[in-house]
C-alpha cells in the first residue's frame, strides 16, 4: 500500500498558505468583491416563481380530485396526470431547496473568505507547519494521487497543491 508522508502533506500546506499570502490581494480580495456583488434577489425571485408554480400544481390536483370523484375522469388518465403533477412538484421543491442553499451558502462562503483574508493579512510568509492555521482555514484535504492534494478551504475554494517529497 502506498502512502503520503505526514511531513509531505504539511509541506504542501505551508506552500499553499504562502501562495495565499502572496496572492491575497490579486486573488482573494477580488473574489470577495465578486461574491458580495452577487445579488441574492435573483434567487429570491426564482423562489417566488417556484412558489407560484407549486400553487398552480396544487390547484391542478384539486381539479383532478373533483373530476375523479364526480366520475367524469377515467382512473388511468387520473393516475397519469397525478403522476405528472407529483413529478413536477418534486422537481420544483428540489429547485427551491437549491435556491435556498445558494442564498445561505453564499453568505457562509463570504464570512469564511473574510476570515481567511483577515488571517492572511496578519501573517508573514511561514516556514513551518501551523496546526491551528490548518484547522482554521481547511475544511478537508482530498488525496488526488500520491503527488497531488486538493485542499478544500472553508470558504468554498478548492486549491490543488503538488506534494514535494522532503528529502
């Protein structure tokens, strides 16, 4: 079984942090401005349209129920229409959840990015591994292969770093 040495992961983290410190003003600050300018009004409008769609589906369900109980509608047609309505309803509910998460997730990413910029603003180039810093800015690390790691930052960024074996 092949493995990556702990010290190599730590070295990759130190390299990553130094790159972030160096590129903070040219990468992270513009990203923060961009995230702040994303208007959640679009998502709110989308949610409102979804609510209207769900209301129309509810009305269609009621009409279908009245038609089947009065005997005007065939059971097979009722089943088909009912299935279509349920399918549309499921889709709209998923879209509504996605829009809600987009609004809430964006706020969380902004907070974490502001925190990261603040931490990096106080930091000088580092030459050793800092466990506290790792816990503060990294959500998790994914091993792509023996030579590559993906660092998933709490602010939503995923940054790839090459593993350099410390010889």
